[in-house]
């Protein structure tokens, strides 16, 4: 038997030829040796038992169809044991014996450079430094999967190594359905995740169909191969924290930001707090997650008891420190302790994975990490009651702080939604919750309505020098654009110029050589055009463009991305569907559309894209067409919802491109309506 940790470490020096052969092989004809479960890796929690005996048999049949019948007798008991022990069939035996990480795009065996770009991004999502539960193929959020099992990974990489620019790979919730004839202008890959019939889109439906191996929760950038580690959300969190302090008219220095979650995307919070310049307290129950973020330098101090926490926070306030503190324990204890100690919290939020409350997304107060994991798998109904009891206590503690002036906002993780379902004291005026979503108060009106959102790029060379050059190119472009930018968007421009200038110093890279930058359509196009010019001149290698789904146009989510849509359309999903269809014929290298995201399955439809630019005129034409649509589709919808800043932004876009013609809404007099 092979120890997975030892195997992963030793395989990092696998010869390039063997690596390419392994990719091209796909599912091996000869079974590899079984792997030993490695307790040192951060594993996904055991999923609750939800399949009937007949459904368990179906799950096993579904898993075995990836393999020739000669292997079934060996694999059947093994897969049956995985289903019993973990609630899923991961096929650990088939984990590759090479290190999974982003490489130079040329290292991947390929007939299509675009296919190689997709392979690079898939491997980055599963890098041990990036993925939350790498052995279970989960990138972040507790259940955001790239694939459901290792056979899907092997088969997908094989297909991509064989793909030409005249083919498209169809991905059905982690399963590579196959290569289909298409053409050079078509996407090389079309990804769907969790796209259920609406009446079968409840949490237990997801648990059952995922256990059967027929669907998966792709989260947002996990199942669309565009996650770039916690950097992907650091910038958005930094902007949110800065603007939250601006909203309450306070400087970050010496003031406190309290939140929770250090796992996947939530791990960005302490780094963002440091960049903003405040005192950050972030609670996390999982010791491995705390260790990971501390070892990566994303959090400064780890504290394990509330007495030391109070002492350290008071010292930080006295000296007006910029410091991030990880409290290894429950967030409820943090809120309660700070209240009892009469320590004022300026801003507060929460970023636990409450879209997934019953399977590790939220840990109840007064239960240990181990006790919670045991209860959620063996006594799920009792665990649900504990979570809801904890949420009521959590909200009560927050309410005490807000009564004393704390500004609290929901960070789009379904905290308010699940708290309301737990009968917590969270009701507001009957229409909205007591506390706003950060999109309603901050990101929506200040960024999304103007078209600013999380544009990102990855250097295909995987060379840090290329990343430095792209940072400088982006800085030059933004500084030039800011000279003529309207006054209404100068704050966004200056925030982003400051961000990109400090990107190298803040050491944001985890995994691939990637960068994120909030930009509008004009900024994205001009930056991408400058990259393409530099690639053509041989100054940098090819670049992969993308964005977070959490953007202007990509996501319809009534309690997050579209929570500041007030014309009644926030529960519709036309924008996300239009977005992914439009991107697919305007030049995207791959597109994705998912049911589920940061707020839960059945609560959101979200889409994303990836685009390889290689210095050609074709790449320039594609980036201009696709990036313009990708942003302005969302601005047009926000404009039609009568969002004042979006009306301004779409009128500006029409002035810049006369081919764009969008209907502008007419306002109705309030006096007339009365």
C-alpha cells in the first residue's frame, strides 16, 4: 500500500515525459495500488447517509461504469467501503502519482493550446496549497467540487490532451461526456454543474444525487476551473472592508472588524483586513484551516482562548496596530466575550459556509470540532437542531453589538437566510432582514452598478516575472484611464491602482501566477489588449483571462449578487443564462453555468468563463467582443431595474460604442403613485 502524503511529495520530481504519459493515459488499464487514507490532509467531513439500499447499489453501478468489467470484482468492495465510510465514492486508488499544481502551459501534452490552458487551471484548482479538501477534489466552500471522483479527473485530462481546435468537450457535473465536433470559434469546453429540474433542487436532493454520482456542486469558480486561491476574494473583501468603514465614516486604523471562517475563500478575510489597515478577528473551528492560513502568512496571530484574545485586542487598539488574529474556536464565543469586555466592534460579518449548514459549513457553539463532525454524519437531525440553536445565540450576540453602534452586514454566505430559517431575531421591516447584504449596501451600488467587478488573469508560463510584468501593464493602463474617468468612478479607479501597485508586496499568490483586479468593461478590455500586445512582442507568455462568478453579470442570486435589484426580478435567472450563452459565441475558451454557489443549491444560478489570449489578431477580436458583453449585459439589467448608477454606466457605454442600444427606464413620480 502507498502512503498518499509520501507519494505526493516524492512525485513532485516526476520526469516530464512520465507526467505527459500519465495525462494521456487517462484511466489506467492496470489497476494502481490502493492508497492509504492520509489523516494529515484536510479531508471533507463524512456526508450523511441518505441513500436507500437500492440507491446505494445504483451508486456502485454508476461508479463501476468507468472501469472494464475485469476490474469490477476488485473495485466493488473498495467503493462500497468508501460509500459507507465517507458517504461518497471518491475512488482514492486512482489519485495520480504526480504532484497536481499549475505548470507552464507547454508542459501539458496537447494538440490545442486552449485545451492546455484548461488543464493548467484544473490542476491549479486541485493544488494542495489551493484546494480545501484536495483528496476529495473539493476546492473551497466545503463542497465546491472540480470533479466527484478521480476517474472523472483522469478521463477529462485525457480528453483535453487529445482535443483539437475543431472539438468541444462537454462536461456534465464533473463527468466528461465526450469530445464533440465543433469549430475554432466555439468554446473548447462547456461546463454545467448541478443543473437540476427546479422541483429537485433542495439540499437533500443535492446530497442524494451527489452520492449517486450523477451531479455535483461546482460552487462558483471551483467547478469552472477559475479559482486562484484566496487571492480571488482578497481584493473584493478589501474593497468591502474599506467601503464599510467609509460608510460609517471611520478610518480602519485602530478599529475592529469581526468575522469568521478561514477555510476556502473565507481565508482571505484577515489578509484583506491587513491591507485595509484595521484590527481583524476571524474565528475558525478547524485547526487545520487555521494552521494553513497562518503558515501561508495570511493571518498574523493565532489565539485559542478568550482571555488572551481580549488582552491582545486591547493592546492592538492601544497601539493602533494593523493586525489579523485567528481565534481557534467558535465565533459565538468571540461576539459574546467582546460584548462582556465592553470592546467596541466597528464592523462585523460572517463568512462560514452557511450555504451548506448541515454538512460542515457551520459548527455549533459549545460542541467541539470532533463532536460536530460525529453528530453531523451519525445524528443529522440532532445536528441540525444544534446549528439552529447556535444561530439564534449567534444573532442575539450580534444584536447586542449593533445596539451599541456596530455596523453588521451579511457577506453573501446565507448567514441571514439560514438564521431566519432558525427563527433567530433577524427580521427587519417585513421586506428585508434586519441587516443588509454587503451587495445591497456596498458592492452593488458602489461597484457592480458601475460595471466594476473581479476581473482576473493567470500567466500561462507560470513564471513570476511574467506576473510582475502584467501587474505593471495593468497599472499603466489604469493610471492612463483614470486621467479621463468621470468623477463618479474615481474612487474605484484609485482603489484599484493602489491595490495593483501593492500586489507584489502583499504576497497574494497561492498556486498559479495569477492576479485579480476590479475593473469595468473599458478597463478589462484595455488591460487585456495590452497583454495581447505584450504577448505578440514576446515580452510575456500567453495569458488566461477570467473572472469570479461573483460579478456584474455572471450571477443571479437574490440574497447576494442581485440583492440590490428592487424591481421584482431578483428571483429570476435570465441574466446569468444570457451571460453564458453570449460569452460562448463571442469568443470564450470555455464557459460554465452552475446551480448553486456561495449561498446554496437552489438559491442561485451563476456562470463564468475562461479565455486564452496568445498575441494574435483573433484573440484581440474575441477579447473586445466578449469582455464588452460580459460586463454590459449586467449593467443593462441593473439599469432596467432603475438603479441610478447603472443608468449612468450604460449611457456611458452607449456613448463609447454606438452599436450598443439599450432601453433606458422612465421613472414614475412618487406623488403620482400616492
